[in-house]
């Protein structure tokens, strides 16, 4: 109206959840059930059910309705839903309502109140060579 064109569909920017500052490019939608081991090279969101191991090069988001029965390994993992298996990540976030049954290995672990975790947790650390430590004269 009054000389303005209606916006074109290509001009509208969709709202996309992000993890590790990258757009989600792969989605397993709610209601989808898949079986097998998966390798995903892009940031992925799981809102369906996966039975098998899930490995990602970037980030993996397991949504509120998402369920993974298998191990999850990626640089960044955010869990809103359920995981029955071990998780290995550089950065792991367990959001309110998350339910993880398995062991966790992570450099950084963020857990919100209301997240459930049953298993062992090990923090990754850089190994320090004893010969590289400075020696004090008063030791």
C-alpha cells in the first residue's frame, strides 16, 4: 500500500535455532523413526527417534520430543529431550527437561535446573607433560 511492494518469500528470513554459531541444516522431524548409525557433517536437530549411534562434525541438538538410543558424539551437543547412551562432546548443554541415561565425557558441561542425568561424568583435559612444568628453586 502507498507504493510499497509486498515482501517476496525470498526476502523473508526464517527464524532458525543455532548451535555453535551455525545454522541447523539437517532435521529429523517429530514423528520420524530411524534406525542405524549416522554421521552428520552439518549442524543437526533431532525431534524424532533415532536408534543407533549419532556422530556429528559440528553441533547436534536433541529437541524436546527427540529421543536417541545410542551414543552421541559431536563438538557441541545440546539436549532438551532424551538420550539413552553415552555422550562425548567438547561442549555439552543439558537443558530443563533433558533426560540422559549414560556416561558423559566433555570439556565444558552446562546443566540447567530440571535436567536429569544418570551415569558417570568425566571432564576431558589436556594432558600436561611433567617435564614442561616450571621448577621452583624452593621446591
